[in-house]
C-alpha cells in the first residue's frame, strides 16, 4: 500500500497527472501582490531583473547584492527551485542569505512558471529548465560588478537535478551545490525508488497522449487540481510536509504551482523520456556538494548521484531533517558550509 501511494503522489507532484480539471491563467496576468515568504536582510539590496534564455523566453529574477560593495567584483551564484516553486519562496531565501556572505546572487522563476514568460503555463522541460540555469549565468557574466570567472549555481529540490545537468554542459560554471535534490526525469519515468512498472508507465503515457488530442481539440491546455489541498491523515508523511510548507503561511505564494495551481496534464511528456544526468561524471574536475536531510524521502537520490559522480564531490547529510526543512529552516540549512564551499572553489 505504501508503494502504491508513493507512485500515485509521484504522478501528481512530478507529472501533473490528475483527473480533475482546472483552467489556469498566466500567473503574470493575475498581478499577484508583492509577497516574499522571508524577510529581506538590511545588509542586502534586491532588484527585479529580466533576461532571455536560448529559446527566446524572458525569465524573471531577483538580483541580491551585499550593500556597500563599492567597485569590488563579486563572486556570483544562480539559484532556482524547488520544482513548482517561485523565486519569492525558497530560492529567494537562499539568495538573501548568500548575499549577506558576499555573493551577488540571482534567484529566478523557471520558464513557463511564476513571473517568467512562456505559454502555456506550468510546463516543465528537461532541456529548457537546464537551459534556464545557463541563461542566468549569461546574465551574471554581463554585470560589471561580477567576476564572470567566479560563478556557481545552487539547485533546490527538482532544480538540483537541472543544476547538475547544467554544470555538466556549461563549463563556465565553476561549482555546483544541491539541497534536497530530486532527479525529476528519473522520478517521473520510474516512480519513487524506481518502483514504477512498465505497465504503469505505459498507462500514464497513454493517458497523456490522449490528453494531447483533447487539448488540441479544445484549443487550450488542461490542468489537474492542486492535490495538496486534499491532504488527509492517511496521506504519506512527505505529502503532509509539503502541505506544511506550500499551503500554510510558512511558504504559501500566490504564483507558486505547488501552493496555488497545478502542472499541465501533459507535463510529463518530455521529462519522462529525456534523462538529465547521463553525463554527471563530466562535471569533474569542478566540485559537487550534495546536501540532503537524514529523514528526507528524497535522500536516496542525492546518495545515488554521489555514488556515480566523479571527484571532487561531497555528500552532507543533515541530522533529523526532512526534505522541506532544507527549503527554509535557517537552523537546518548549512549556509556556512555553502559559503565555504563556494568561496573555496570559485577561483
């Protein structure tokens, strides 16, 4: 029963597969009020910026800078994630903290989500979401107060996998760190703990294939329902933890897919068939830092990457932490470790 529930929730949170129907407008068009889930440090400035990726999609980001930096050229970081979140949530919190430690940091909304462009809304892509990181590196390298030879990236949750993939490809990235890392294509195509059978995978793909005809006939994209709102006492523990972050005042944001929307019903069409970590060994000799919670349901994904990645690499397990603790718990996220890792390796 536990494995069945895990497979069902994988379909909901990664593929966006659901029998419910909900038509969503672009989050940009909703004009949601300015809202961040954390307090901006008085030692940091924040400004909205935009930049284009290689596919011509305009991405929306926030650039965080330590105040009173003068003419100093700073090391820089690009941060995104979690999967289904927006820059006003966890990635912004990370950017705020790392800017206090002397980095120029951009947190950004991936393509098709949040305030970034892309239609239809709420679509994920192995290729485009990897490209989004490189586009952020493009932006950082053009800033006069940033040393383009000292750029690293941080991926949170599902964007941990995309960050690793971007680093393997993009040799400008000098170091990469992930927290609560998800390999989204792996979970989408194989289920949690790789328990999805061929029959189950085929059924999901058949449903998405038929959904494409429905969308084409209707001239619009169909969406599932936000399943976190259906959380019960019988839900898996990690679903309760997601709810505690995304659906409460702790982490709720109007533009966040996981808080207030849903992925398209065909969201898994490409991510189920395009793996992203086949070239993980090519990150070497640049360093990898993988951070995971001791009690996180996703811990095995970081451990598996650590086993196959080449040196230099490090796996850091946070005692008594669950997956979402590394979204926003300042007493759990090892920011001092992240600071030391990047200051040592961005050179």
